[in-house]
């Protein structure tokens, strides 16, 4: 076996033993097989570099870099295997008697769109399927377009005006009712599933005005998928007990992260000690507090979410109530932005 093949095999062994911690897409901590220290493997441009002696002095692709590359390959394979594909709705049985003897039975005409009707040869009943939009007189595409526009930063009135281009004359109050209804429906759906998140989470806070009072929104986000795991509204920044945010994160996902990235707020440090710190090194979450504006330790993903909430707050001229569907809506919208 050549030295290079030997390094590849050792790197594969490290990855399979999970002897590495993913800090970000461009930074990994890889545990040494011969000492108690960790090596930093970081990506510069298109190349990986490591601060181990093998890479620094021999200028070779060391086993730690091979471990990172193999780990990324495994992650991609798992991601493709678990990818959720939303299939189109196929009507093959009666909604009432479950008979397969159904056939098309004309079109149901609404004011703004048409929907296929069916008839059952066994129970002789007719039905139509309009999943998620039953009893809604407006075009489902228009409703989803309205939500997309709203969470992209448009005001309710601007969304209403934009829908006129689709031939839909609705008021801004109707748009708000749609947002509230479908945000609640999606929220109930999300409560029934366990989100598949990565092993690095980010936490940050942003101040907002709710009914004119200054409040702080504490948010917990998955680094890989940008899924907003949890959020809570607090009266103050300093001295706030952020452990409840981390508790909710563990309840929602069923796991705890290997890496937690925050700013230097003392509340995060105290909450980390309560919820994520462990005497056993293998169970301990790595807490990165001293983040920078640039480089692999930046918090740009969280800052982007904060910026979107800030833009929305300006458009709304302040948030009007504590139970606004806005924050819950961003849990749904943000991963697809």
C-alpha cells in the first residue's frame, strides 16, 4: 500500500468513527489518532489545508483532509437518499367509499380557476379534490404567490396590487387572512415531523418593536439547511435565559448539535453550560463565541435572517402583536429563500 493510499484509508477510518466536527462548510476540527489534540482543516479557495505537520512540512494531502472529503461525500449521499420529493396528487379512489371505479365528471368552475370533478360508479357520488385550498374561491397559485411576495418583503397592500396582474381583486386584509391561515396549517404540520438538521447550529438575537415596545427575538438556526429551529421573544437582551431556546431546539429536533455558533452574549454562554456542555468530551458540544465578520467563523446566515425580519418590520411600520404569524412564517419560508 502506497503512503497516499494509507492516508486515504486512515482518513476513511477517522470519518467512519466520527472523529471530526463540522464547524461550517469550510472548517472542520479533526481529532488526532495519536495525540489528544484536534487539527483544523479549512478550505481556502478550492483547496483544503490542514495545520498538521504532515500537511505543513510534507505538503501532501493528509489523512485529516481525506477524512473531511470522505465525510462530505457521505453527507451528500445521505442527503440524496433522504431527499423529499413532493409527488403530484393522483386521484385513484372515491373519497367516500374508497372504490376504484371512478371517472372524470366535468369541470367545477370557480370565479378564478377550474377544478376537475369525479364521479363514483359504486356509490354514485360526485367529488373534487383541491387539497389545502378547500372552500377557497381564489386561485391556489395566487394564494401561494401572495405568501411568496409577503415573505420576500412586500407589504400587504403591495401584494394586493400585484395580484391584480393575475386577475385577482383582493383586499390587503384577505391577503393577511391567507398568511395567517396557511402559516398556522403549516405550523401544525411541522409539529408532527422531526426536521432533519445538521450538526452545527447558530444562535443570534435581533431587537424589534412590538406595539411600540422594544423586544428581542432570539432565534436558533441550522447552519446547513438554514431551517429556523426555534425562536422566542424576550423583554431584554442582557440577562435573558436563553436555555429555554436551546431546550426547544432539542425537543424539536430530538438531538443536540456538535457545534454551536453564537456571538459573545453572556446569556448564550450560560445557556450552553446548562444544555449542551458535558463532562464527557465525545458528548460535548463545541461552543464558538468569538465570531468574525469575515471568514469561516462569520455569522452571515443568521445576519441574513435578521436583515429580512428587520426589512419586514420597516415595511409593516413595526410589529403589531406578540402572536404575529410573521415569525412562525419565517420558520417555514427561510429554508426555501
